[in-house]
C-alpha cells in the first residue's frame, strides 16, 4: 500500500482497507470494529448492548460499553479516539497505518481540491479525485454505507474518522465524512453503521 504526500500533516493511502486498487470500495466496518460483517445494527455492534422493540421491529440502543463520555450511557471511560486494537486500518494493514482523525479529514476537505469523477480511469466507478497543493492526488470511490437493511445511499461516499462525536446527550455517534456529486461535508453518524476506511500515515 502506498502513502501519498498531499502537502498535509499526514500522508493518505492510495486505497481503502479491503481494497487492492483505488477504484475498489474495500470493506465496510462499524466504528471501532476491525472486521466486516453481514449485518450492521445496534444488536451486532461490539461496543453496545441493545434491546429489541417488537412494535417498531427495531433494535434500540441500551448502553455504550466503550468510548463513552456520558454517564447515562453506562460506565464512562472518556475515550474519544480509537485505540490501535480497535482501529480497522492498524489491525488490517499493520505498521503505522491508522484511521484519520476528524481534524485530519477536515484538513483534507478544506486544504485540497475535490474534483468529481464520473468514470475513474474507465472503470465505471464514481468518486472524487482529491488533489493537494503540491499536485499529488488520491481517489475516493463512492458506494454508500451499510445499515440494518443492507447497502444504502450508494451514490454517496461514507468514510469513518477515528474520532468520537462528543456532546451532552449521548456517545452513540462518531465523526465521518459524507460526499456526493454536489457536497463534501463533515458529519456524525451512528457508530453501528458500516462505512469505508481510508488509512493515513504520520509524516514523522
């Protein structure tokens, strides 16, 4: 796997975890999990307990068991960034590879030029070429995210950061980046969802 210098604080990988080329989507991971799976819901999420609601036919979150800053969500550990053993990039690629933080994604969003590509190198894959100020670039393919009902929003890209979304209500979400044809934006989303992972390497 190659690391590309975009003139930022970290180098970005050329492809996603689970992929062998830039246009491949790779594997989908729940936040803080290191293996892909077939069902993504609170009931299958490693760091939570859930209760089934028969009326709604839905699994409701009961408690968060790790990466929690809210006492109402169970034991507080105040961990807000994924540890290496829970980082899909580190555990699958090894070495110094890791998932980017929310701040590193923000740097990529704001300091690089994002160019929508309808057909990347004649592969039929859509996504963004992200070009740094030094002229180097990476490609981020789009193929949605996995929810309880399977793969959804396939025309958009959903990529995890390693940063927990912290507020005064719950620790159930983490920061991610969402993008489609017209928008690239910072967002936070439920941790059980299956999203893509693009690793980074520190410059030092």
